[in-house]
C-alpha cells in the first residue's frame, strides 16, 4: 500500500509519463541486505509502484520491473526505495 506521499509521487510520475511518452518505464525496488526476504520486499515495493502507475492510466505494457541494489553508502531504511527511470 502506498502512503499518501507516495501516492502523490506516483501521480506525478504518471503525469510525466503521459506528457513525455517514454518508450519504456523501468521500475526497480531496493532493500538493504542480501537475503531472500530483502529481495522479496524490494520486489513488492516495485510491484506496488507499478500498480499505482497503471491505476493512473500508464500502460502496463510499457512498464518493466528490474531487480536493483542500493548504493553501498545507503544503509538501513535509507536503502528502502524504488527507482523509476524513463527510457527514450
């Protein structure tokens, strides 16, 4: 479930997607740690953002989910994030 702040961010990303019309949107969930549980949490984060984008009218066909890892200097809660990239 997205927080109200995250819902606003996803809405802004969706608006940008409609305006910029990228060829693909790549969504990558991140979590600290290298356990299977961490990977599951990262995947769930990415899936939740993808679902939010689709609910905002972005075509599911143009969204791709990727596994990703946070940069080494990001630890703990700071590493729990979702990165969204637009491809030309």
